[in-house]
C-alpha cells in the first residue's frame, strides 16, 4: 500500500538558487534557510516518488494538465544559470492512476503525452516552478521519479477534490510519495513590485498565512476571489490541490517562514498527515451519493435514455437557426463519426468562409463544456477548412475529455469563434468583454478568448493567459488583443 508522507508548500523564485541569486540571497535568507530545512525533513522520510504541482506548468482553464512523457528536462538558463539543469523520469503508472481517479471524481484531466503536446504546441519541460523546489530537494539527497502537473483554473472545490483523488490513487499504488505544491504569494506587496502594487496584497498574504497556521482549510477555500485577484498571487490553487490530498486526515502543520523583500510573498510550510480522521473531511457525504447521481449513477443512465428522443428533436430545431460556421462545424464532426472521412470543403466556397483566419470550435453537452480546440492564426487554405479540422480536434482530440461518440451527437451544442488579427496593446487597451488577449514571452504564449464567464477584470484575463503560457508574474511579457466574431 502506498501513502502520502508529506505535503510541502514551497515558493519558486529563481533568486533563491545561489547560482542565480548571488549576493541577493542575503535578502531572502529566511526563505532559503526554511527551504533547506523542509527539504531535509521530507528527504528523511525517503519518498519513492515526488508529485509536484506548478502554476507555471501546463495550465488549463477547464482541466488539470498532467505531463505524460517519459522524462522532463529543465534548466535555469532564462535566469542566467544554465548550468543548473535537471532531468527526471516520470512515473507514468502513478500518473495514469491519478488521472483516472480524478476523472472518476468528476475532475477533468488533460493527459499530455507526446501527440497531445504536439497538437497543443506544448514543449514538455521542467518549468521554474518545478526547478526551484527540486533544487533544494536534490541538495537534501532526494532524487526520485516525478509525477508532474500544472494547477488549473477550475473552481476551488474541484481542485480540492482532485487532491483527494490523488491521495486515493496513491493509496492504491505501491508508492510512498512527497507532494510538493509550488507557488508564490502576492506579487503586489510593494510599490515597484513586478506585477504592480496593491495594498490588498498584504491582506491576502496575512490571511492565507494565518489560515495555514491554524489549518483552517475551509477558510482557505473561502478566501474571496476578489482578494486573491487583487493580490496577483500564483500559489493558492496549487496549495488547495495539496490540501485536498490531506482530506480526512489528522495533520501536523507548520509555517516555517514568510517574507517578501522584493514585493512578492514567499511562504514555506510543512504539512504532515498522521492518521485518518473522517471528522476532518470536507468531502464526506459529498460526491456521487449526494450530488452526482444524475451523472454517473443509475438515475443518470435512465434519465439519458428517456431524453434522447427529446434532445434529438431539440437538435433538429437548433439546426434550422444555425449560422453557417456552426452548421459546418457540426457537419464536420457528424460526417467523420458516421463515415470515418473528413468532410470535403464546400464547393463553391461561401464568401464568408473563403478568407483565412484562426478559429476556435467549442462543444457543450447539457450546458457543460465537452471540447474546445482552436488556432490563434490561420493554418489552412481557408476558414471553412479551419473550422472543419478544428471541429474534429474539439470533438476527438481535446485531452481533457474522451472522444465524442456517435450516440452523443444529438446532445451537442456548437459555437465557433473566428479570431480577428491580433494587434499590440497595453493593459489600458484591454476589455475582457470585448477583446481576447495573447500574452507572450519569447516562444511561450497564452491566449484567452473574450467574454468568458467568471473573467470580469483585465487583471484576471491577463493572469489566466499568462499562466496558460507558463509565463511568471516576474517575467516581462508582450500583450496583443484581438476581437472575435462568435457564431452560435
């Protein structure tokens, strides 16, 4: 039987690494000392695998991205310390078990194998959110295979449930594991801080430190979204995933250090489970038995059987009012699933589909996302072909979901977003309801469409796009905006 040995909450500023920080280490000596102490503590328990969650890894809005390649490499060359380089093999058996357990708990997972990485334009690597904690663990003599993943912009309860599913998968495995939740606190503590200054940044850090010190998990889950957004933090979601792995256990916890001399809060904390205690579970009485029967229990199956005819009738009614791009997207997926062949491009091409543009195709089922894939710029000969192929990718290749089946076709609703030409902009030129945004740093790039539910401010929009691209708050970035024509 496997088990979770420790949860380590660790910051990841590259300046913590002596090869990067040099003399500046003196300004964060408490953080460096605490990181070394924590690494020594967890190494003494001799874990057989390190599970690491990074806010700069593969970040998705709707799913937890898990690296599923044979190995990950990384270095700190972007921080002028290219000699700090690591290579880790991945424990794919445990990774697969965690992914399966999360999906069974209703948490979408993106399984990022070589083929999926290629289709998404992702480069598998150890990002600096992983490299910095691993540096201190290696110094303590701990070098084991990894399970590596990014955090996600799912609702907090789902992130917590993911952590609990991770712990269950671990218990069913033969592995003894250390879980590292990598993340920094507010990036807006001081005037001149990398992400600007906001007085609420200090409030966020104080509240989270106090809640962690008292192990008030429910309080952490209920930190106001407005407060965390104003703080410009990047650690809360990683920490919540780590806390979920401790659900239903007695926990010994200690905040080893906190400081923020550069305007970014760095916290080091150690959480150690010490036996089961069902009374501490926030998930007890929840899940399939109380709230998910309609999705996975008998009621859900019988309900679906009774709905198919009505849903099919609704789908036929919808088709009559569909726009041309949406009709083409639905025809593309339906044609392929029925024939195994790609739908031919309409001949002659309708004027509105003859040009070239990037496009996103989204599928929903009963109001829930069922797939979304797109292209930032044109990759095909015309917009019609762009939509045809992106509809197939959304239905069959979105790593967050299993491929759509023929039986599901009557239950799907489609939308198509056609992207305008990106143009350079500044924060002042953005409006999350009107413009989509592209955030770039070198070859890394994150995109977010406009007018998305739950994204109400420019800061939230840029933060999500930046993290999707694996771009740290302390890294310079370039902004572009674009308009979208949305078809239903």
